[in-house]
């Protein structure tokens, strides 16, 4: 269990180098937003199979005495990304130029965060570690090597610089190999010199647009110039002892909050009991039914998630549909995604929760030759339909599995938490929060203990209930007897996501910071 306790600040990230980069910023007097940008940029270099500066991002920011605020850094579909572009196709390809059909919003989220919480350190310092790792190289982890091997066949054939960068010797990079990304290093240095806005409006933006056009993507210079991140009001709901926050659509933050709001109305028994696991799985089903019917670009939604979360009678009725002894049949299709969550907290009490992604591993597979940026394929999730849920339209935001979480406890503790894992994100958030907040489990144990996942794993479109080894042996039989389609998987399994959390509190000695990173990843909780 990768945990840390500190008195001056905390950073948690799913790669150790990124966590240390953020910790160094705190040590130099930077604030939590500045530390998070150091993490975001570094992990885009050191964990390229999981995310990139060519992806999207979402933020929650808590500042003492102020309302929690959110940042939506989701890119929209290109002006040319319409049904005519995909004529003759039933679905948008998951890889290649036509999958790279939305603007990458992550960098705009960094800029907006700095606008909301300006710090004291120069941008060049915030990006320095990332640029150094890109220029000098980073050692490939076991997880990164396994991913490169599994996905190489579908990625090396894509136009662009994927094979040149990630298979420089004509084979996928193996564990302990050195990954160098000189073009990406130059891009990070240009961002440091010219400002983050240059990604969208400037010479760097022109190079990005030229590369995208050369490779066949519909994203244009005008699409980049039209993009900006938005400050928004997060969704929130009350549970016993805390107010929970998550991101509004187009994310699935509503599902994460619904699971916990419904669980608050259930008898969950003890940790890892049948009542606990069954209750959260059934709450997940109710939340996903609402999500899959309504959730997407808020400009196209008829249902109001805020109204639902504030309607106690509606939540009571939804919870009443949960049978405490029997599983609801579950034929629903599942969502996908590969992502990183990270958090930071500084000495002044600012706490951030951030999630950043390219959707699939290495996104669309397009690596831009001039800039070294791996472009996301988030827009591949659009439906090729005239109307309805997540239907492709120019300028529309795609549905996102990404959702950063935060809790403000009635005793003044602040908890920032989250995970990667697509369909599993709300489920892992539910497991971690109920274990820690409702059952009193230590934070690191709440993250490390065996977990479950209803629906998709990486690369599989499955609706079974996958559950790790390590629970009491009777639990698997009890769940199966209740009607769950139980699939036992190895313990400490990366398919369950890479979770992390930070809790900030006060005692007689002053402020304290507790952080924990998931043993299922290469992360670290780095305290100051």
C-alpha cells in the first residue's frame, strides 16, 4: 500500500516521476494548481499509453472559504466532423485520422486553472521536468511495456510518428528500455516560452494543424482557435457526513454521485460484505441506466442532473428499486477509456482533483511528426446518427467517462480522489469512498483492498461482474446466487483502475495531509 503522511502538502499520481515533479513544485513554494500542472505535463511524457497533451482534461479546485469550482477542458468535434465525412460507415473508426476528430482540450485546462489560482513560479519551471524526461528519456515500466506489446499491431500502421518514437528499433519498447521523445520535448519548451495559449492560437497551433491535415484528421487551425476551456459549477450531493462534488456532463460525474447518493440510502453492512458489494453494484446499475439515457453534451441534454441530485424523493425512489438480495439483469453496453487521475494539496489548503485522458491507449494512434503529440480518439465514441444520445455533430462535446471527485466532510476534512478505468471509474470511487468515509477503513487500505468492476475492462466489451481474488471465499458464491454473472480475476489487477486519494485535515498540531496511491499502478503519494 503506497501511502504517505505529511504536514506541508501532498501530491498523488499514478507514475512516481510525475508525483515527484509535483512535490518539487510544492517544495519551491508553488501552489496545488502549479503542482498539478507539473504532474499533468510529466505524466503525459512518462505514461504515454495512458494520456497525452493531445487529450482532454477536467478539474475540481477547492480553495478555503470559496465554493468548489470546476474546469471543463473538453474539446469539441471539428467543423468537418459530420455524417458526410463518415459516409458508408456504421461507426467511427477507433484508430486513425478519422478517429482524431475532436480538439485536444487538456492544455486549455492548465491555462484556465492558472487563471483561477495564479501561482508564483514561471511556466518554464512547471514544464521543466516533463521536457527533461521527454528529451533525455524515461524508463519503460512493466505496465507500459505490456501495453505497447498488446497494442503495437494496431498502432504502428497508423500515419505519423508512432513507430519512429515508440518502436525505434522496429519492435515495441520493452520494460527498462529508454523512451525518448525529442519532438515532444521541443513542444513543451515552446509552450513554456510562448505560453499555453500557443497550443490553440499561434505558431505552435499552425504546426499542429498542419500535421493533423497531413495525416488526414478533420481538426483544423480554426477548430483549434475556436477552443477554450470553461469554468463551470460542479455537480454536488449530500451524503451522511459530507458533501460530494464531481464534474457536470459531458462527463459521467453524475453516475459517480448517484452511486454514492443511493448507497447512502442502503444498509451496506460491513466492508467487503455481500451487502456492501451487492449494494454498490446495484446502485451502479441504477446510475448507469440514467447516465446512458441522458448524459452527454449538456447543450443537447433534456434531463437536468442537478435537479435529480437535489430531489430526495426521486433518489429515494431510485434506491427503492434496488433489491437487497437479488441482482438486476444487466445487458447494458459499456463505456471505454484509458486515463490518469492525480491530485495535489498545498500548505494554504488548496486541493485539486484532476483527470486527463486520450480515451484509448495511445488515443487515435496519430503521433504528430513535428510536435510529437499523440492525439486523442475521444470523438470515436460519437454515434453516426442524425439525432439522439451522443450523435455526431460539428462543435459537439463527446460523452466522457472522465470524472474527478472531491468530498468536503462536515468535520472540515477535504478529500480529493479518483481513478482511471472508463466504466470502472464511478465504481472504484464508490468502493474507495464508502470504505474510507462510511466504514472507517484507513485510506491506503481502502484503495488497495480487492475491488470489482461491472462492465468493460480494457479491450473487452463485457457486462459480467469481474471481481478480484482476495475477498472472503463465500462472497463469490453469495453474489452468484443472487444472480450476478461473477467472473473471478487475479488480485491486484490493473483492470480495476489506478486509484488515488488525498485527505487534508486539522488537529491540535495543525494541518495534516494523507495520500495514498494504488499498488495496481506505478504511482506514489509524495508528501512535503
